[in-house]
């Protein structure tokens, strides 16, 4: 999957160091954005901002349409690959 990522988002998630160091994480059954954010020492907001295109695309593939873009954060599926800070 090719994603055009906003470099400002990458820098924010990496802690504003100016050097975005990211890795990928494959969502597992039972994961939530909250649990993933804790594991990678970031916030749900930053994690969602970094991966919003991926999360929304996956939700729409499954017929999920939310009125508020932030509601998509509640819809993640095992097997989806997200970008996370390299801790």
C-alpha cells in the first residue's frame, strides 16, 4: 500500500525531533488505538492523525461510514498495518 504521508504529522508523532523515526505495527485482535498508543508512547490523537487515511480506507472497505472523522478511530481491524513511532 502506498501512502502519501504528511511530513509534519510524522515529525509530531516522532516527538518533534525533526527526524521522523517510524516503524510499522500490524493490528492484532483485541488491539485498540489506545493500547497501541500506550505501547509506542504516543497519543491516540497523534496515532490517528498519522494513520487517518489508512484507518478511514479500511473502514470504508468494510462499509463503515462515520459522520465525524474522529469516530473512525473506533474502527480498526486485525491485519491493518499502521505507522508508529520507533521506540
